C-alpha cells in the first residue's frame, strides 16, 4: 500500500479534511518538523525512514520549516507535494512576481527597493495609492495601503525599526482598484478545479480576515490564467492556490500559495478540494 509522509505541526480543518481523504487511499505517517533533525542522508527523530515513503505532503504552517524539510526529503529521493522549488518561489513575493513576469502572466506593477529613502522615491514614481507588503508572509499580515507621502514615511520607518532581513526589502505594488472582491482558484495537477469570489467592504479581501465567499466558475479565461500562473511557479504537477484580481477588463495574478488553504473554498464551491488534492498526491506517488 502507498505510504504518505504528512509534514504537519498543527492539524487545522484543512489538514483534517486532507488527512481523511489520504487515509482512504494510503497509509499515512505524520511527520512533525518540530521533532525531527535532518541529516544529509536521513532524518533523525522521524518514525519512518525516507525509503519507506512513496511521497511527502508539505502542510507545515512555518514557511521555513516546510521549505527546508521538503528540500531534504527531495534530496532523499522522495517526491514532495509541493516541491521545495515551488515553496521557495511562492513563499517569496519577489520570486513570485519575477516568475509571473517571466512567464508573461499579468501581475500588478511591482518595484523593490532596499532603503526607506529609495522606497519613498519608488512610491512617488509609481504614484499613490500603492500597497506595501512583506516579502515573506501570509493571511494579509503587515500589508499596508499607502495613500500619501506621510503614510509612506510612517510605514517605511516602521519597517526599518523592525529590522529583520525581510523588512529591509521594500516590496511595493501598484494598487489595483478591484471591484470589492478578488478570486481564489485551486489548481491541481495543472487543472483549475475550484474557485471562489472573496468579497469585502475593506480593500483586503482574504477569507482569513472575514471576506464573504461565493462560488465562481473556473472555465474560460479565469481558469487559463490560473493554470498559467501555476505553471509559472513550477507547480504544474502540484497543488496551489492562485489569487487573481479583476483589473478592469483584465485579470491580474497577485499571489500564488504553495500551501493551499481550501476549507472556505470547499464550502463556497461545493467541490471536494481535499479529495482532488489527495488524488494528486497519489498520482505523484506513482
């Protein structure tokens, strides 16, 4: 029987749904990245050796833990969904923007600067309003819509005081005046399988911060754009969530998530996303 390593430190609703689907198809061994030590030839502290696994699923909440654990298991010869290469590109917004641009996938005008002074000059060159984001992070944390010079100076000074590596890179995007919503699309194995609108009176429309969700069709241009975005980050064989904004008559991809959260998407679309996810894991294991 197929053996699946399930890389996870905390079982949320998403992980519970996926575990249920996987256990209907395979033997599943949970691997907590907080409890293992990764040597060059084998992990220590895990209850199962790499030779016993057919595939590993990365569901680590910590980006760095998931990234490096996936990289190690890949080096042991175990296929991983998603690979560390996909995690590296999706987990770094600079890498994501460059990958989308290089693949000719439409994405908001994006600039990167490395000091508060050059960041301020960059913002004024782009024109207000802009969105300032941390290069690593999720769930809309530390996003700021900057409407004028005073707020720009305050945001950049705050980032300077935070002092970490991530906050020394100033990632600035043109603000897209979307129609009060954006779209999340699940792409599984190169196919757009489910989508939802996320609507809010606030400019941030993440479901994690209270946006209302409704079903959205995946056919036509929307599905094509989502699949192109997944391919751009190297996830044509994996499972990702693609976030898309309606920009007038155009569609702009602003994020690709390598650790797809699908609870709200399943409820909104009626699609068993966990089942499609598990099916893809089994296909990779083969």
